[in-house]
C-alpha cells in the first residue's frame, strides 16, 4: 500500500493509554510529527509513518511493549529476543510454539493457544485483564502482530479464513476491512484468527540481518502486512472496490477479469475457505458501517450504497452481520464518540 494512513482513533487510543501512565501527550505528538489539530476529529486520518513514530515513543517512554495496557509491563527488547528465538526454528509451527512459550514465560498479560481441527489452525488469545484495554488497542495489536510476523518469517501472505473478537462491534470497525481482510465476528469467547493448516509446515526463511532491519521498522510491519496479499479473496475485493459505483459484478464477470473459468475460481476460493457471497457481504457491511459512522446519509440511502434495492432487506442483513440494526449501530457510534 502506497503512503498508507491510519484513523485518528488509534492516535486517541494510544494517547489515552500513555496519559494514564503519566506521559506528556503534547510532547509525544510533537516528537512523532503529528499536529495537535489533526487529532481533534477522531474520524480524521494521519500518515501511518507518523503513527509508527508515536508508537515507538510511547513504548520507550513507558519501557513497555504492551502500551501500559496490561498489569505488568513487557520491557523493551522482549520482541527482539522472541524474534531471534523464532528465527532459529525450522518451520512456522515450531517458531510459533517457541514465540508463544517465550511470551507466556516473560509476561502474564494474555494466554495463547494453537488448535488444529479439520485441516485448519486457530490462534487463540485471552487477555487476563481486558478492562485495562478499553479501546481494544492491545487486543488488535495481538492479532495483528502474531499474524503479520508469521507472514514475514515465511515470506508468504498467510490468508486468514476468519477473525474473532471478544468484544462488541466498535465505531472504528470500518478500519478492519484493511487490518483484518477476512470474515469477522464479534462478541466471541476469545480473540482468534484462523488459517489453513498447510502454512504451519512452511520453512522460516529469514535471518539475523533481515530481522535487524525488521526491528528498525517496528511496529510498521507488525501492523501493515509486510508480504503482498495475493489471495483470490483479496483480488476479488479489490476488483469490486475499484468499480464500486457500478455495483457488484456477477461471479462470471469476476472470473473473466481474473482470466480464469468460474469453476477454477470457485476452487481457488474454496481452498482459501471463503465464497463470493461472503466477500460481497463483508464489503456491503463495511460500506454500511462507513456511512453509518459518517452521519451524512439516511438508512435508505445507505441501503442503496450497499447494493440493496429494499431498505428492509438491508436492515435484516445488517442485523445478521452485526447483531444490531443500522439505527442501533449508528446510535452506539454516536455514544462512543
């Protein structure tokens, strides 16, 4: 992604955490090159490079890689040592086991497990004290960090089949279409992401020189995927989004645009654990959430923008996606602001 930006929600969230620990927020913004005025609107965006600088300043200021959002701090350097241990492993499976074991040994902030069922793997995490993470910043970082580092270690994009959150939908959920490009569910019993079992057998291909450069860029590659996402689910999503004004194309047109038969494309999607209908539903939901949080369109207008000809059908679908009606979601977004 060229010149990526990030919602100021994340700036507000990390500053709230820093302020609770006694850091000077105005100084942090200045050091990160973020104008104070730019953060007044939570829906505004800033360059990702500046946000990464802010994260590093908060880490160093607190000497805590957990942002001050856990009972005990995780001292600066923990990721460095975990990464070096993981690079010494032959496969992703052994690397994840090593890294998870290290983190649970040095810090008790959250419990982790890998479960394997029917050719799929699920990474699971449970915060020991979720009340210390009211903005879910730490929870999102855990999911992002473990997935992105696994991608980097193997040099391959690990296609996510599903992401689960142990909290209710948030006002900034529209950001998740880029951060977690997969079917997502809220109010789950734990934080989780799921992927195909075959990725565990991939070899770890990175070395110490690679990791030195990676650490220098941290947290950039822990939050932005350092490996190109060449999944067919993402290719389809990008094809739809690039022609959003024209509505949703038929599956045959999508297959033609990817220069393959519909049968071949269906098989590719099956391998990734997703369907064209699920991709459309995620896009429709994200379009709806974006407009609901902007407060500029009626529910009927949003239904049309999301590709529905009837408002009632849109309301039923949205409730199926999020558990609440569009009106209730908009009211909750207002209260969160």
